[in-house]
């Protein structure tokens, strides 16, 4: 949390403008596009990361599909994970988020601006509707990311089991699945320090529909999980 405080202090004079002018303005979806909103976030995250004394190493951007309409499935280590995506993924991308975040002060404004989709995982009927909606949006060319673990692992570079239900989005939309490995991202905001730190994000080779069409969603989940786990094992330092 000390690093969050550092970011706030170093951005003290810009935060009011970013939040109460830019975010509010770009939340007007009738006037501003998702591309406009995402370009703003993509730009300021570079500034925030630098002020947080964080070096983010990015690998595998060449693996991202050329055509829009794909699903990123990162492991979830901590609060920095979405920022790692914002900084490295140039094209607009939306996300499924926990429903409670949609009513959290300040955070809800960013969620609205970026057209994120809240979901209550405890409500099966609502979850099914969200999965169908997101699958339809991906079929129309939107990119999404979702954390298949459903929560932060809180085990450093260990990852939890991936939930098969997440991958119904892919099977319904027939979209490419891009596994994403987060390494040492937990060190940024989840360790109580402001020492310089380095985190990694790896975009792995995608799974295309022809590769997973005959697999059950739990099998897809395990396949993606194992690819990410292997990447972490090969690239974590220390």
C-alpha cells in the first residue's frame, strides 16, 4: 500500500484533472468512444508505473491475434495486473469485473468509462447472461480479458485452479484464447514497500477455435493454466 500512496503523492496535482475531468468526460459514451477512453488510460498508466518505481517487462506482443475479437486469460496476482495490461496492450480491451467493484467509490467511474461488465459469480442466472453478452461482444470484434482464477491467488507466483465456466465465453464466440502470464506483479502493490521492483507480463501463443472445439471447458481451463504455469516456472527470477 505504500507504493499506492507514493503514486498518489507524486500525481497529486494531476489526479483531480484525470479523475474529475477526463474520466467524467470520457464516460459520456454518446460523445466519446471506447478507443478514446482506452487511449487515455494507456497513456497515463506509463506515468503511474514510472512514478511507482516499477519496471514492467513485456514479452510476446507478436502473439496477439491481428484481428480483434479475442479473449485474454491472465493469472491474477494483485492490484497491478490490470495496469500491466493497460500499459502493454495498445488496442482497446474490456473486462469482466466483480460486481462489488461497480459500486466502489472512484473505481466505478473507471469501470463505467472503459465499459467493463460487472458480474456476480454467486448468481448463476446472471453469470450466464453476462457470459452470453460478452461472447456476443467478442463476436462483434471487441477484445476482453478475464481472470479465470476468479480472485487473486495471494501466493506470489503460484496460481490457483482456473474455472472452466470462464471459457464458455470462448466456446460460444469461437474466439482465440490468449493465455497471459503475470510474474512478480504481486510485488508492486501487494507488498508494503516502495523499493524499485520489476514485474513481467507474457502474452503466450493463442489457442484458436480449431484447437479447442472438441475440448470441454474444464479441459480448456487446465490447458491454459498449464501453459501459464510453465511460463512462470521458466521466467521467474530468484
